[in-house]
């Protein structure tokens, strides 16, 4: 991450020792062992050793990067790796870390996973090097995406509406549906008796509404009374 400030760094003791070995010790050991180089080959030897030293310098610098010591600047700022803010309450995190860096809300979106007010995402990412020390406002800015919580939807009133229209009404507000069929003495066949959850209830977007559809009146066959059965038996 480019932080836009000049950082003064001091390498660790391990890295200093490695540089000494690469730049001084290896050539000295080679000479001490009696290795003689002809004048015409000396330039090639110097080039080879210099190339190897530069390559090893880059490799060791990368390996020991986390051990560099960052000296504070004159304005009191310094560089450090950014912590992870995801899952924290934004207001609480800002109250705790505003002395180290600037926190701003980049956007607020609905989320079924994170409660309202909780940080969903951050930029720069966790582990990025940023400028800290916010006493004079020169620290880095950390932008956060904050949750609005789940989006809530009102269940439409589909009572006595025909099945096809009820499906369109429920899908139109971002809900899904399933069906149950029941007999009804009052609601015509093919129309909605009720829903679960009930009409006008608030539920999370994408939830399923079970639609109870009428099968009309239940037909029953009249059974003969007991007295009629006895009369028919005597006859």
C-alpha cells in the first residue's frame, strides 16, 4: 500500500549480519582460501559476486521485513499493520481506534449475516501497512462498509385473491412461496384462505410465505339414520 509519506527504517540485527556476510565475509574467505583471479577474469568475478549479493539481499530483506523498526516521524506518525475491523460495531471501533487512524463509512448495505451497525468490510484490508498516530490528522483513512441489518418486507394481503395473482404479489416484493390446500366453507375454490406468516407481518427479504389455498366446500355423503335402518330391516 502506498502511504504517501517518507518512512525511516532501521534493519534488525539479523539483517545487518546477513549484509556483512554477503558483502564482506564471502569475498574475504574466497581470497583467504587462495583463490586467484586473473585480471581478465576479475570483472566477470566481481559482476557474479555483486549479482549474487544483490539477489540474496532482496531475498533476506523480504524475509526479515516484519522485523524492521519504524522510527516515529517528526509529526508523531508511524507505520504499522492495520488490524481487522470486520465484525466490530462501527461506533465502538471508531471510539477506540480514532486516535490511531481515521475511520469513515464508505457505504451502508443490507446484510442477513451482520446485525445493523456492524462492519462488513474494510479498506485497506487487514494486514496492510498504514500511517498511524492521529493527533494531528495525518494518519491514514480506513473506509468501512457497514450493515443495515436484514431487509424487512411486509407480507402482502392476498386473502380471497386467486392463486396466480397471490403468487405474483408475493414474488413482487422479494419473497418466495409454497402451497397448502384446505377445504373452506366461505372461500371459493382456488382462492387464498390465509398465509403463514400472516398478512402485513414484517419478515426478512427472501423468506418463504406459505399460501393456504381453498379446495372449496368439502362434499359429504348423508348416511341414513338408525331408525330408518331398523325399519328397512323389519321389512
